[in-house]
C-alpha cells in the first residue's frame, strides 16, 4: 500500500496531512501517536470507509476498498462475556463464511465444507490456539481470545492485515506473545501488517516501519529514523527528548505544555514538571 501527500478531514477539521508511506509485502508497520490524532482514521482510509481529503492512497494496486477481500481487519478489542457459549473455532469460521446466508442444500458442498474445516484448523494452528479453540470463547483468557480473533482475520489468506490496538487491555506477557505472533505472521507468511498501537515497546523489535501522527502532521520511516528527539521535536513543534532505559524501554519526555504523547499503562510519569510517557 502507498500514501502520497495524504490528508484526512473529519467534521471540517484536518486530522493529519502530508502523509507519505509505502508498505511492502511482508513488512510490519506501527501507527503511533496520542489519543484523538487520527490513528484509527488512517485504518478507515485504507479500508475505503473514509475518503482522503488530499493526496493519493493505493491499496493492492487499486483504490482503498476495491480489494478488501484480500485485507484482513481486526477492529478495536471486543470483549466476550464469560457466558458466551460459542466456541473459538466457530468464531474463527465466521471470518470465512459469516457473511453468507441461507441453509445448505443436503448433499451439496461437502468438499467445500471439508476445505473450510481444514482451513479453520490450519489457521488456528498458525496462531497457536489449538489447545483451547474448542472451548467456549467466553471461557478463554484475553490473550487467547485475541489469538482467535487474529485467526478470524487471517482465515481468508489476506495479503494485508490491519489491526486497531490489538494489544489494548492485555497484560505485558500477552502483549509480548501477540507481538511475536504478528511478527512471525508478517515475516514468515508474507502478510503486510499495519497496526495501531499506544505502546511501541512490545512490538519494537518486530517493526520495519513506523508512522507517528501528531496534531495535524505525521512522520514515517524506520523506528530509528522516527522515534528520535530531533524528529519528534520537529513534529510536535516543542522540545521532546527520547530516552532509553537500562531495560531497553523507550520513554518520551516533553515540556509541560506538550501534548500527551502516549498513555502508557505500565510506566510511571516523569519528574521535574515535564511530561513523560512510555512509547
């Protein structure tokens, strides 16, 4: 997919503009930035649900939405109540034929149904969910549910996988496990992954590219190019310092008047009157 000088307007307000980005086959890209700047809106533009206000956007060689059959999509995290009895494999199967209506004609389509069962088993194995996929999804943990939903998004063999905050509400071990799974799917299966995230740390070592959106603008490039004091200072138009802790975690420190860069759920705030947030 590619964006050239892309911009988007919502309610008469430009959320971001001048976005240039190319995502090649098998690349893992993260979309970062504070709340309310239009990260999820970028996913909507790629799906063709919202038109770009300027520039050019191409997905799989066509206009956004033209090839959505080859795009897997996982929206912001859904929670399943503990009383939900539908099995995990049935949730995965919905990604294959959940949009079809009607009662199957007896005796017809046996080969198709067998192929569907085999594909469900294959993708469940791919995400490492075989041990619990036949349990009611309401009885699965948050990390287990997320693996099954990723399997649902992958079942039609997409060339592109779009994920909107798939690590949200997961604990750190599950964040790391899901990040590793997505990195493996991306690099071994050749699927291009674009993922909206608040915290880059769980996925940092798997990333090929980053899009960092701030108020009205955006920067794209490798993590080493984008997540630096110089580039973020230029993007936010206020002094920003990027620090690396002894454990390798990235921390962004800005002036008190700077916008909140990230709402890190697992790190404390900075000292000295400035703002600190984990990336």
